């Protein structure tokens, strides 16, 4: 019997009146899946995905927060038995070699440096450079400041898709037994890690095609490259895998921060609110983080409306790192305090799963993002119940809103499966207990527990960390992307100007001043001063002014250092400081142009394919910007640098930008900068010898001239684009 007190036609009519899914509010799309199955823990997911990849014929698109070639990509037995290597990178390499017509695209978040110690160093080496040409890796940096790409999606032949909380990375693999002594649960270094729990959803049909559309949009946004969906629809569902749902509607909910190739999208946040508002008997949640007070307040409101409602929260025992202690753990305490203060905490339990006996008992790391409401809604995704998952990071959740008795049985079965894993009860017994008692807590207490498996109370206390760490919390768990212009607004605010223009002016001024100050500091107070001191330079290079080969030597120095990405601005200042404004200005101009032309020629010789394979798909963004605007684009990039000097040169040559356009644009863009930097270089050396007010005014004037030229050209370009 349904927990809604009705079944069959009556229940269907009730649900129609109170439908949860609302496209354009809490879901992006609602699409049909012929089959759907919840995959619990990485051993099951990796096993099913591995077999599915072997059946792929045209395309594989993997989107991840992390992708690691060293991942043990194996099933419950802990080893590979299909003739392919157990490590993910080697598996993909062999698969791509045997299927040269299969295009494999890997889209990996270009992660923050804070995660560098947890990630594979230089992932492009094993996943692009060390693999066949039909494997392509793109590091996706198209998120605002402070945001991350947190979606975990795999789409095969646009016909079969997986989405949830599991990345194809290390320290994720585990079986549902969570055996504390499992010898296969070790990381890439052979070190054991604690039991790990997570959930993924597997779907096919139109719902899988919709996820394919989302993944291709992500690729297009990151790589400026259009991917076509598989030409022929394939039936990739393994007949040996029993689906939990058939011919079911799948709701796809997303979080997309503003500026990520489109407007802000907060479907996931709204789906949490609307799902909670429909709960009658119970809400079951598994989640790594619980910090979003908006969700806590939604729970409070519904618990007050429904005296019989019970809420079970399954989470990690604690957050261990210092940063998580000050942010996510403190946020979880506030989350629970909101429930206590409202007087509804007696119907809320915050528990963690534990396995083993006695001294061998250990807590299970909960990484899953699952929500089950009565027997009506099953939700599996990537979104944590934290602020950043609601509006800062990219997220993707899949949800099933039960419309038939069979679907309600599927939702109830999913709850029994998860609860049984944690507390040791048989899923069949738990399903029966849930139907009879219509109480989540009662069903837990009635089930027969297996030895060594239980849910224990989480004891966080009631006092968050010091409020002095509020700024750290705001950065680690922001509700929306960190806007640099907003953080600087209280420092400098010019009425009538946009935040973007203020930030640009501040950034350019600060960067130039810091550069000059740092250069002076190095010359005066570090061992470099004995080599870079003006007197030493004049003594070393002074005789070169009379050398007939002086110009050639300088030009060769520019060309040689250009291939090592040495900052050309430093060379210009040193040249002017050494040779004076004249002929330093001439030498700097000839050297800069020679370096630009030499690296352009190198790019032309290497070719677009080699450069793209080396640097990655993001090179397309630079080539597109140059190719569409020709001379103006090149001049703008030179005057207002948006990419490294060497990279622009190589891309322009590799993508065969016309030589005359490249040369003229480079000259027009470099000339003002060379002039200004040459004046700076000449006066900086003079200032170090004998500083004066006139020298200081000259430097400030040169800075103002450079900034003015940059803004002037940019405004002309923007005006020309509007008229175009």
C-alpha cells in the first residue's frame, strides 16, 4: 500500500494535482527513459560502466570534477576479467586503439590549486599526450571565480548515460559490503583508505540523449568546438542488468552559475524546496555536506505542517581537514541548530554508517547525494546540500517522480536498498516494515541487523567554530560566485562606472606598480642586484653600443627567450635601461617583432593539430578570437594582453592567420607598449641611481599613457563591433 494512503487511479489523480516537477523552475527537462537503475557504490558503477564502454561504437563523453588515469576501474571482485587493463587510463588507451572510429572526449574541471595535492599531476600527459588521437582531454576553466565544475556525467553513443556523485578518480572504489579489511580498497600509492559510499544513476532513451546535449554544451563552452551527437541511436542497455524502473520520466535539474555561458540556473535549489514541501511521512537524505540554511528552513516549515513527518539524514561522521572543520562542519552545526531552535529536532536524526566490530569498527565516508521523499520521489545527483551547490558550482541531479504503483514500489525499493546497506537489514524486510508501519524510524528499529553494520548518532555539538572564520566560510561555501568587483567596491567606487571597468583599471594599475616595485626590490635587495645593478649593466654592456653587431645580438636574445615564454615586457625595459631611450627603443621594437615572427613561423610549422593536441581544446578560443577580427583582434591582444605572448604567436601561426594581418596587427599593438615601456625602462634605471620628483612624474605619466591607450583602443573595438 502507498504511504500516501492511496494507490492506483486515486493515487495518480492526487499526484497529478500535486506534481513536483515544474520545468523552468525546478527541472530543466523531463524526458523518458526506457530503463533506469540506481547503482550503489563504485564497484557496481565501475563494473557496469566498464562493460558499457566496451559496447560503445561512436562516441564517449565524460564530464567530471576529477578524472584520474590511475583509477582502479574494476568491479566488485577488485580486478579486471575482460582482457582489458584494470587502470582507467590504460583501459581507455586500449579501447581507443582497438576502436579508432570511437571518439572519446574527457572534460575535466581545471581545478583550483587548493586541490593540487589530491589530483593527478598534469592530467593532460597520461590522458591526452600518452593516448591515441581519438582520445581528447579538455581542462574546463569556464566558471566564475570561486566556482567549480561538479557534474559527474558519462554519455555513450548519446543513448546510455550515467550521472550522480561518483567521479572516475582514485579513493572512490568500494563494494557495498564496506569490509574494513578489503585488500582492494587502496589508493594509487597502495595505501588503504576508509570505506566509501556513493550512488550513481544509469538511464537510457531520450533522458540519456538530454544528458548528452548538456555534456556537449559544456564541451562547446569550454573548447569552442561543436560535437555532433551519435548518428545512429543504439540500444546499449545490457539485458543482464535488471532496471529498477521501466518507461519512466526523468527530471533533470541543474545548477549553473551566472557567466558560465548563460544565465544563472538554480533548479536544484528549487527542487529541494518543492520536494520537501510535498513530503507526508518521511524524507531520507544522504549527503556529504549539510550547510544550506534555506533547506533547513524548508524542513522546519514542513515538519511543523506535518506532525507525522520524519527526517533521516545520513552523512559523514565528521569533516576532518582543518578547512572543512572551519566551514562545512560549522555549517552543519548551524543547520542542526536551526531544527533544534524550531522545536522539531526530535523528528530528525543525523546518523553516520559504521562497519566492523570492537576496535575494528570504522565509519564509512558518505559521499552520495540522494534524496527520497515517501514512495514518491527518488533523486540521485552531484549536488551537496551546501550553499555552493545551490548557486556557485555546476551540478546535475536526476529525479524520478513516481506516477504508477510500479514506480512507487521502485522508489520504496531504493530506500530499502540504501537503508539495508547501512543498518544491516534485508531490503525485502525493510520494504514490508515501511509499508506496514508507515514510519521510517520504526522500520529501522524492526529490521534484523547483520553483525557489524549500523547507523550511529553524529555528535557535532551545538557551537560552531569561531565567528572569526566567517570570511573563510564565505569563500569555501559561497551561495553564488565570488565577484571580484564586489569585493573591491568598498575600496574604490567611481559613480557611473561598471564594476568591470573599475576592476580593469585597478587591476592594470596595481599590476604595473607591483611589477615596477618588485623589479626595483630585486635589483636592490637580492643577490640579483650584483648582476642587474645599473652600473654593472653599463660596465658589462656599455661597450656594445659601439659594436656593429649590437642590434643582431639583442634581436637574437629576444628570439631565443621568446621560445621560453620569457616576459617580453621585461626585455623591453632592460633594453631601454641598458641602451637608453635611443637606440633602446629601436632595438626593443626590432627584437619584439622578430620574436613574434619567429614564434609565428614555429606555430605554422608545427600545425594546428599538433598545437591543439599539445595545449588542448582551449586553444580554439584564442584562434577563434584572432580569426574573426584579424588585425584589430591581434592589435587588441597585444595592447591589452589576454593570453601569453608566446601562445598567441604559436596559435596565429598554427591556424594560418594571414601573415600580413598578423604582422600589421602585432606592430600596431606592440608599438604603444614598446614606447611606454622604453620610457619606463630608461627612467627606472635613472630612478634607482638618483631618484627625483621628475622621474617619479615620468613613470606615472607613462603608466597613465599606457592605460589610456589600452582603454581607448578597447572602446574603439567595442564600438566597431556594435556597428558591425
